[in-house]
């Protein structure tokens, strides 16, 4: 079993090449440090409008994965690492059909600054709305991009056709961005090959107090980016057996959490988030936060959580790396802190893809 988990992670999440390192062949990076830096206005969500139900340019992914082994089926809440102090920080990038949500770049900037790994569960429509930011997340081997369904559909309510669309459309959108990533990498490599001998590629690094940090998104990182999405998070923390079966057949692991920071609550503060994490974290924990602008003090909390966890001996890894490090602890249903506690969202949010004014 341990061997199959390791192979699963190696095949679907390659981390050998540092995306923010200069390309060995001297090709220029795909983004400069300035382009990676966030801007305050990106954090804010747009107004709620009429629903946008247009599908991606491709309705189904070209690439697939074999069905999941039994050890990876079910709703994975954490991983039994045998006591090894590994933990996965995860951030949801939710986007319903009737609103373009934000990009909390301060969260990403903090993770990069702290050299911390994380997994981002991105909605398919969010990836289409934020193509550059989505590709930048794909470009870094510190980060893993998972699926958060196409338009945040509630898998406790959706019929089978809609569930398939929420899953497959997101996989397809990721592939489309991955192919654009490929094209840019090939162009950059061709540009480097035609440059005069000894010419320095533009924008390859920025000077810091500790030396020169190369710009992110080197063409070498293109080959290292996973070809497809390997992990999925159910919107609203809600699922049913049919949804879990669909994902298992598609070879995509369903990832829940065992630590909910409640970072979207108006009353939450960074110190409170830190206290909650320190009180509930354990080896193999999966921690839930948000990076679409709805987290209240998420970036500030990241700046506290990462050094605090490291001070307690924890190592931060992506979800796929965590899965490869031990035995997944899975449930037959999806819930927040106790079985059945997310069922309330069926009545509150319906199919989950639109806000109340559009229902």
C-alpha cells in the first residue's frame, strides 16, 4: 500500500524542479517578481450578477487517471503519518456562477516569502477568471493546484449529470491552462536558444538582503507541473456516496480537513486562528483556509502559523505529498467536525452555484 501511495504522488505531483529558479539553459522566466507580486484590488470580489453558465472551451479532460486504490477512496480527513510531523495547509479558491471572486495574493506572497508548501483548491470558473494567477500557482513546486468544482456546486444536491460537469469541466480548464503554460515555455526556450551567446536573460532575478532570488516560472518548471489535477475538495464540505464514487472512478482523491480555521468569519482574527491551529493540529492534519478574498485575516494568520508550526517541529507539505507519507484517514461521508453537520447547507444554499438573489 505504501508503495502505491508513493507512486501515486510521484506520477501526479512532480516537485523536482524549483519554479522560481533560473532555467538551466538560460531561458527567461515566464513571470518577473513584479508580475508575481499581488495588488490590493485583486483581493476583492466583484458584484453578484446574472449567472454565467458557459462551459470551458473543452467539455472533458483529454488526460485521465486510473481509478483510485481502495486506500484513497472516501472523504480523506487527515493522514496517519505514524507520528511524523507533517501538515498540509490548504486554501480554497471558491467562485460561484454569478460572481467573480478575488485573489488574496497576500496569502501567496506570504507562503513564497516563508518558502512554505500549500495546496490550492481552485474552482474551474475561478481558474478561467484568473488565468495568470492560476498558472503562476501551477508554476511553483511549493504549491499544488486541486479542484474545487466548476462553480462551487453542492454535491449533496446536484444530480449525476451536474456532478460530472462540475468535476470534468474543472479538469478540462486546468488542462487548457496547462497547455498555454506549455506554449509559453516553448516560446521562452526558443527565445533563449536564438539569443546571442553570453547574453543575460532579462528579469531573471531580483536582489534581496540574502542574495539574488530568481524570478518564478522558468521554462524548466513547465515540465514539472502536473498534467492533471489529482485532488478535489467538495464545496460546502458536502457530498454523498454517488459523488465519492464518481471521483474515485476518475482517479481523483476527495480531500476534506480536520482543522477548520474559520478564517472567513467576520469575528476571526489572526491570533485566534493561530490559537485554533495550535490547539487542534496533529501529525497528518489538513488545515482549511481561503485565498479568494473571503478570508478576513488569512495572510496575517499564515505569517503566524508557518513559523509556529515549524517551531513545534512540523514540516509543511502539499496534500499529495501528505498522502504519500502515510495512511489516509477517510470517512464514508463529508462533514466539518462531526457527521451530518454540513447537511444544513442543502436547504441554505440549494445546488450551491448561485447566490440567494439568483435562486
